[in-house]
C-alpha cells in the first residue's frame, strides 16, 4: 500500500524530535520534541526514541520517505577540491574526539563544492533501518547549508543564525562568497552577543554593514534578541519553512528546524 506520509527524525545527545507530514493535505499530523538539561549517552537516546515511537504508534506504519538527521559537533566542512574518501577520519581528528570504531560518513552539498564529513549515531541508524528498511540519513549542518546557502550567497555581508536552547549555529556570506559556518554553545545573552561580534571581527566585517536573520527558539521578546538588537542595525527574526512547502504548523511550534527541511 502506497503511503502518503513522511517521517523526519532528529537526534542529538541533548534530546530528540520527530514529525510526520501528511503530504496530501500538507499538514503535520504528529510531532514531539524531548529536551534534556545535560547530555545523555547514545544508548539512552535510543531507549527514549523507542519509547517515543511506541507511544505515538510509529512502529509498523508505512512512510513514503524516512529521514534521520544527526546533530552533533563531530563534523567538519571540507572543500571538495581537497576531499578524499580515504581521509575521512583525518578531517575530524583535529577538532572532534573520535574513536577507532566510529563510523565516519559524509554529505555532499551540491553546487557549492562543500563536503560535510561527520560521525553519525550508529545505534540510531541501525534501529531506523530495522524498522523501516531504506531511509535517508544526513547531518543537521548539511540541512542548514542546503536551505540557506543558495540564496545567501548572492547577498552582501549576510548572516543566518539558528538558535536552540543551548546552541547557536550561524552561517556568514560576504562579497557573494561563503565565508563561515560554525556552532557555539551559549547560556547567557552576553554569550550570544559575544559570538556574533567575535565572528564578524574575525572576518573583518563591520557590525554596521551586516544583515542578521535569526530563526529557531527565539522571539522578539527574547533577551538574546533584544540585547543583540542594541548592537546591530540590521537584525530581524524570520519564520521560514522549506522553500517548497507551506503547510500548517503545530500550534506550539515545538519542532526542530531541520525536521521540516528534509521534506
């Protein structure tokens, strides 16, 4: 029986989330996000995912597409001209802690000559494969860049920031070139502002001449946004979905950005 539903899952050591999209009515029919105050082990995350799927009766359903998004700091962006499949672990060893048993994979960001090398959660991959057979796996950095880089590359001094409760990821383009992508952990509004100012200082971009667009777990009343607004003239919060979908959202907004942009 052909299914009209798609399933997207995102996992990280601070939590997990999923959503089910009804492609006929362009509507999210099920979703859930769980967050933790501290990092958990991959074993405990898998246990929680199994419980979540049982609670929401995901097990046994048919989906036209299943996508698993891995979110962690064990990744590295490599220029395609310097990329070699035989050197995957070497791209990560200088900025990530990896072991000899880790599986290292990569995503290709088409049309921008960028390869994202990363370590997936192997136990989650195996579980999803057991449940659904064929599925797509990717890294949330890949989803972020694929979504925003094509449009941002044509703008001058443009910064896109995706905010979660404990992390900010940002991408900067300048003079119609991709300049930087990075992730920072933060806890205070001062941290949030510092990483923005530090990034532009390192790139030699004046804060008066940069346009910042923010999405994610943030609102116009959020202290992080209000504090940063005093330092940047061109800063705004955007509410963006996948460029080809305009579906009804959950009323509480409890979804991760990457979930909707895998459809």
